[in-house]
C-alpha cells in the first residue's frame, strides 16, 4: 500500500481577508487602484511506503499568474486507474492552453500532447473540474463572457 501526498502552493490564497460578518467580494476585487496578482506555482508530489519512509518525490513545474481572478489558474487531478493526470492552463503566446502531465505509479512524469484541438476561444477553469467516470471529466470554461461546460474524454 502506498500513500500519495500532494502539496499545492498558491501564494494568493494566503492574502485573503476573512470575516463571517463581512462580504469579501469588494476586498477580492480590489478597491480604488489597488492591484492583486494571483500566483500558482509548482506541484510537488511525494510517495511514502507503509512505514512512512519516502520512496520517491517529483515536481511538476508550472508558473501561473492572473491579474483579474484566480479562476483560470491552479490544476485538476484526474485518476484514470494507471496514472494520475494533472491538468492546468499554460500560457503559450497569447492563449491559455490546457496541458496534461501524467504521473505513473513509479513517480515518472510524462507530458502528453497539448489539447490543441479544443475549440478556440474557450478559457478553461480546471480547478473547478469534476471527474464523472474513469476516463472522463467535465470542466467549466468561459466563451465570450458566457460560462459553459466542456466534456473531455481520455482514450
């Protein structure tokens, strides 16, 4: 039996104001000319054996930021049985492309081809995705200021 531990570092999560008596909508959006930049960086994966000894560790390198909100940054983990797939947006030229990195049980990470055949103009929000079957997940996205949903199948 193996224990898999994921660690997510998202700098912007540490600076939110919280009060049960105050709505934080205005605080998150900024007031006046205050600017907030949201960051989500590398994913670190650890594997421990049954005795708690570290068997392997690995890093999926990513550098994400957004000045408007943190909806399009972060990642989604999909378990297809033999691998864990980490899906996240990566800036390529002027577009955000959905990337897929697969983690094998031995700790090896493989980058699968970028999902380029998806309709242009969609901006995916992978952190809100939901796995609905063994090889299928649904992810919300923006298309010209409309919220829609995309179903993505893995072969």
